[in-house]
C-alpha cells in the first residue's frame, strides 16, 4: 500500500508541478478542470446518483468550468463568486455538521447536487484565479491548508483529549483544531517575513491580508480559514459515512479519490479570495 501511495504521489506531482509553474495559465486551468470534473463524478456517486447520472454530473460541472474559462473568469472571476462560496460553506457546512451523517440524506438529491456544484465550481474558479495572481500567492494558500493539517495531526496526537465530531471523524480532536490554527498563524508570520526579505512574483495571501486588515485582522482571517479547512474535511467524511463509503472513489491508487485529496482545499481557496478582497 505504501509503495502504491508513493508511486501515485510521484505521478501526480510530475503532472501537477509543470502545470503549476507554467508561464501561462491554461495548462493548470485544464488540468484542474479535469480533476474537478472527476470530483463531481465522485460527489454524484456519494449522493445516490448512480451510473450515467454521476458521469453526467461530472461532465456538467466540467462544462460549467469550461464556460467560465471561455469568458475569462479563470483569470478574473466576479468577487460575488467568492462570497457565494462563503455563504454556502459557512451556512451549509454548519447545518450539515449539526445534523450529521444520518441527517444529510434528508436533503433532496437535487439540493445536494446543487451544493456540490457550487462548492466545486467556485473552488476551481478560485484555484485558477490564484494561479493567475502568482505562484507566491497560490502556494501560500496551499501551504496554509497543509500547515493546518500537519499541525492538527501532531497536536491532536500529542494533546488530543476532547473529540471534535466522533460521529463523523473519530480521530479528530479540539486540541488538534487549536494546534492547526497555531500552525497557520506561525506560517503566516514566517511568510510575511519572507515576502519582505526576498523578491517574489506576487504578494502572498498573508501580505494581502495584512495590508488590507492589519495584523489583528490577518490573524482572525487565518484562524477562520484554518477552521474552514477542518469543515471541508469533516463535510466530505460526513458524506462518505452517509453513503457507507470508505473513500470517495479509487481513482488515485493508494489515496482513494480526488475528493479525499482536495476536501480541505475546497472551502479555503474561494474563502481566501473573499478575505483578500475585503
């Protein structure tokens, strides 16, 4: 299993890194469009849309992303898209986590499909807009999610006592959440220092937040984004538990599905652009 995971990770990096560092935006936009379409297929399957219906959901999602690409929104999407995503993730996420895996199927398939469509589409838009802004900017958001996850893992393992959501993800603890937030704040402070001491192609998320909101405002925004990365992770776990699935699919050998790898990124990218637009 470990060998399989390593091989898959190497292949993914070999495909992703050239697209990410390409001097033009379209390779990254096209690659992530394919990935988000696959995630749409997984979302359909997890929410009871079987066979061709799940494929059609993924195709429709990819087509909507393609339309946005065609009209130039992959470079400069309306700010309203980020606030729509914020509304869906904050209110919808809070409701879903309150009702738990048993309550999720109470929503109609149409509503669950619409929520998935909005969440995945705005995440793709935010990814492509972040790439167009600059490598330093998009990497600062990726690293925020990774820092929150890594710090939460080690903090939870070392200090975890109180379960965060035992019915959804028994391994997560409140201490892990606090550790993740501390990790993100430390990363933000470090990145601000690097932005001021080396030449970069664009301002990072942290510099943008500090310039717009001040240090205190930046800290609050980072804590919020760290919390929303947990919400993305928990929501995907909730949907999988509701469907009785261990992984979103087996598209990525050793890693599960696309949603399993990007769940925490889905809310953070559009919400980061919303925060940096204040």
